[in-house]
């Protein structure tokens, strides 16, 4: 029985190691840098053009074209969450006297949970349409079709140009000011919602968000949309709402402790 207890204590001590925490944080930060440098979700041939064929093969083999949804990145996040949970358990006595630390740990765990939910259950992809077309699916980064619970119809697409120039630093005549897609969500053969979208003005319907992402200068009837479904948003928001509360609480003076040495008075 003592050996079992000692073994569990040894495992907990290893999992709650501060050194392990810094290793995990370092690896996660390095992965984020890679994800920022290497464009995510591009077609394989695009990486060959950008980095050369050998590098493109390496990117594909290591999953660097989808860092934030790769198994190894999710493992790092899960490891960090386990490390924080173990740290909270191992330092339970300290945390009881400093509840702000506990709240901070919970906040970080909630944020990590949101990241895992996004990576596992989130959906992201591209939906190309021409005027008059409708589609009930989009293509994700793995070139797989993802079904929508409704159809998206492209009613109209327009490109708006600047009509004149105020200064040479603002814009020039003929430059594109904005491009817009007029969309209709169709359910059971009937229009359920309509929205005109443009850059930074998406269309949200039943948990899916449609962003205006591109157009074809050679085809005025073509519009490219980005599609996203992210169930992690309320979880991440809750975590970030808790985080400043925990940090502020951690730095508040503990009324049970003496900051100054009474003998120094």
C-alpha cells in the first residue's frame, strides 16, 4: 500500500514539475511561431512554390500546414493542462490560502479546454460560388467536404471602385474599394436569412460564419467565401474573463499574512 502511495506521489510530482511547465510552454510558443511563419491550410502545391519541393514534403510530413489542429500540438496543449491540474493538486494547501492562484489556474485550464474544443470540433474551409449557384457543403483544409445544415445561395456579387482620389496616399482612381456578396441561407427550399457581406462584415447563421475572402478579377461572377464553425468561443471568453480576476486576486494583500516584520517597527 505504501509503495502504491509513493508511486502515485512520484507521478504527481513529475506531472506538476515547474521544469515540465516551461518545456511545454516553450514548445507551444515555438509551434505558434511556426504556425505564423508557415501559411496554414494552403494547397500542397502552394508550399512547393513557396519553399521548394523538399521543404513542402517536410511540411506535409510534420503537419506544419495545419499546426493548430495537428495531433502533436493538441498533445502539447493537453500536457500543459495536465501539468497545471497536477500543480493545483500538489499545492492544494498553498492554493487554499491563496484562492486567486486557484482561479488563475482554472482560467488557464478553461482557455486550454477551449483551444482543444476548437481544434477537435471546429470546422474551417472554403466555399467558392458563382452568381446563381447554391451549395450545401464546403471544403476544409484536408480537402474533405463538410456538409452544411442549409444551403448558401449567391444572389449577387459586386465590386465597388473608388470614384476619385483625394490624395496620393489615400487611394487612386480605379482602385477597388470593396467587394460584396449578397447571400441567402436556404432551408427546406425556402429563404431563411439574407445578408450582404464584405471584408470584416461576415454572415452568421446557425453556428456557421461566412467571411468574404476573395474574388476572381477575370470572372466578375465569382466569389470566394471562408466558412468557420467554432464552438469554443464561449469557453475561451469565459477563461479570459476569469483570468484577470484570478491575477488581480493573487496580487491582493492576504489579510492573514504580515507584509512587514513587526520587529522592524
